C-alpha cells in the first residue's frame, strides 16, 4: 500500500481493497510513505502542511500496526522518480505482486503513476489505483452529452441527486491475517534513502525532514517574506491542528454537534471561527470527504426527524439550510477536482478562460505584491487577513475571496502570484481548490465572479466584521480606531495621514483608491487598456 494524500485507516478505498485481497489470498501486506522535499518545494507545498503530514505519520504507523497488523515504512526520497525506483526495488526484494494506492489528480502525480504502471508491469507487478479523494469521482458527474459542467449550480444538482439515490457507505479495512509476526521490529527494506518504520524512529526521521525543509525554504527566500515567521506559524499550527485521523474525526463530530446548525449565517463572519476547519485534514487525507458527507447527511436526517416531531409541515427532503449549505461546500471541493481532471492544463498555469486572461496586462510590481503578502496595503480587512495567514497558515474563506480580489482587481497583479503565495503559506493548500478559488476571484475561471463584480474590501469589512473584531485581533495598532472609520476608505485615509486623528499610529494609508482601481480593472477586462 502506497500512502499519499490518504493518511488514514477509516474509509480508505485502496487500503480496504488491499486488506480484502490479502485476506482472501492469504497474502502479506506492507505499507510505504515517501517524504519528497524537492518535489514538495517544486509544488510550493507550505512548511506547515509538510509539518502536518510529518506529524500524522507516527499516528498512522501506530494505528496501522495495532488495528490492521500492517507495518509502515517511511522513506525520504527527494523527488517522484526516486519514489518509483524505490517501489520497484521493494517489490523485487520482497517478492510483491501488487501495489495499491488511491488516485492523485495533479499532472506530475499522474505522469509518475503512469510511468510506474509500465515499469511494474515489466516485472509482472500490478499497480492498482482507486478513486478516493472525492465524494463522487472525477468524470462521474457530466452533462447529458458527457461533457464537464462549467457552472457549479447544475453540477451540484446532479451531484446531489446522484448521491440521494445512492446507498453510499464508508469503507472499513479488515485486519490482515497473514501478516501475523511479519516484519515486526524489522528494518524497512534497505534502500539508499533514509528510512524508518518504528513509531519512534518515524518521529525522529520526521523531525529531521521538517527541519531540512524549513532550511530549504529559508535558503530559497520563501519563508522569510517580511513578517512571516515560520517558527511561530509552525507553533500555531501544531496546537491548532492536532495530527491524525482521530483528531480529524473528533473535529468533525464537534462541528456537527455544535456549529453546523448555524453554518449558513455564521460561515461568513471570520471572527466567529464557525466553519469546520477540516480543510487541513481533508487536504492530506486524514479524514475522507465521503465520511464528512455521510455524517452531515445523518445530521440532516436527525434535524428532519426532530423537526417533524414538532412540526408536521416540515418537509422530509432535508430542508435544512445550514447542513445543506455545508454539504454544498464539500461539493465545491469535488467540483474543482472534476474541473482539474477535465482541464489538466490548469496545472501548467493556464487560465481556464484563456481569452479573458490574455486581455489583462497583469502587473508584476514587486513592491505592491510584497505589501499585499505582508499585510501592509493600508486596507484593514486585507491586511488583517494576510497577517492571519502568515501567522497561522489558515485564512477564512470570505477573506480568501476578499484578498484574492484585492490582488487581482485593485492591484491588477497576476493571480498566479497570489495562487503561489497561498500555497506557500496555507496548511490546507490544495492545487484544485486553490486554483479554482483564485481563478474564481480573478474572473478567469469556471463559474467565475463576473469581472464587473468586484468586492469592495471596506464594505466587505462592514458586512462581515461589523465591530472590527477580526481586524483588531490581527492589527492591534488599530485597536482604538472606531469601526465606522475602519469601514470607510475616505475616513481611514484622512485619519492615518498627516494631521489626522490617528496619524501617530504606525498604519499606512490605503495604497489604492478602490473606486478608481475598480474602474481601471473593468476597463482592463473589457480590453480597453
Ligand atoms: P468549511 O466551510 O467548513 O467547508 C467544509 C469543506 O468544504 C472545507 O474543508 C473544504 O474542503 C470544502 N470547501 C469549502 N469551501 C470550498 C471552496 N470554495 N472550494 C473548494 N472546497 C471548499 N480550500 C482548500 O481546501 N485548499 C486551498 O488551497 C484553498 N484555496 C482557496 C483559495 C481561494 C482564493 C479561495 C477563494 C478559496 C480557497 N479554498 C481552498 C476554499 C475555502 O476557502 C477553504 O476550503 C475553506 O476556507 C476551509 O475552511 P473550512 O474547512 O472551515 O471550510
């Protein structure tokens, strides 16, 4: 079993199939995971995400051994070709006849797997992959003529209908019987790469990998953009995201018990932290999206029966705005994976709407970009969001849209730079969702915001952070500035510039005039510049 972005036992399609196969053929099983620092760097994987993966591995090793009787070996291979070579060596040395894994849908990953399929076939080893990342696999939800949906709402209707009429269940892997007394306390297969297979050893190896990766990013100048303090970001992520599937499932249960019933209204208020914050776990696969969906539908049934007891007019079709809204967010995640598989060129930085993208004379102004990255634009909601990202590795969905629109519309900076910066910082960085979100905001994607609909970051703050609570948490220098000033570009500009009431605080005036920037952006999108 080759673990990739599926670091869990529960509801793991490939793992379940493998255990079933092993038990019906009395076969032995072992599992591997590869740490790939050079590959991570080239995919702009953030340090906090790497750290999260590494922290998850000892937990995975422990539960694999205790619950399924499967030893996990962790190898450090710089890049994908080293991984495939090592897999081939292991198969030969251990006389393996089959490798199983769950699909990954990004370009290099697909190329790697196709190459491996061919190479293993030469040695009569089968490489079997399973769809596991989505609730419904890519290409399974199509229009009547078999093409991809370009717009989310009809995709969602079909996706939901398909699920409503299905009898989906979570997978449960069985303990591997033939593995008894196998490999316990044995060193992993002797390869030229650093490796470990005992929980303690995996922890030690993992610490070295994280330190090495941090150094690599520092040398490349990636983790030190102005106030980005990678140690503080790591410390925060470690306490905010306890690793492993038990922690992930606990978070899901808690969210469903406490917050899901007010999701529809609270989801847009960043200071409430009322969303599930499961994305970090979903991204590395320590919880399955299917499991999230199944638990949410149970909550939907419970809500319907509670309601039905009180109110006989309550419709049985799951008419619960909050839970349905959350399920629709899971569908966005599936949607963007469907889009990526239908349009693989997205991975090579092409816009979904190439024509619209090519109309824009995108800016690459380094000073403007750095002001945005470090939260020094003079626009409080944008700055608070960026400082929160830099300090924690997470940003609330509403703020991702606001900051992305500010970069691409107010500053007209190429969305690809923002997309990359987010990947470098986010603990939940995920190519399909990130690319989808960025192109939605830049109006170059599927189902994108029309280019004339440009978020005003001051009105967004007024609607979603009315008392300025979120802003003041991340910009303590603004703690005495009243919300009505924070929410007005003109008032704020007057207050922080020379002679203004708050000119003594160290906060810059807004770096652009939003009204003018908006007109320029619309003209650019119309092709008028
Ligand atoms: P909840 O509101 O609890 O939603 C539950 C789950 O649904 C999320 O964990 C996530 O897996 C999925 N989801 C929710 N909204 C979206 C969405 N708009 N698109 C796709 N999936 C969604 N999400 C990522 O997982 N990784 C990214 O790298 C990423 N980059 C983004 C970049 C931009 C510019 C934008 C606008 C959005 C991005 N998103 C990304 C989507 C969304 O912001 C996050 O999934 C969400 O904020 C995670 O918080 P949560 O787990 O509390 O979400």
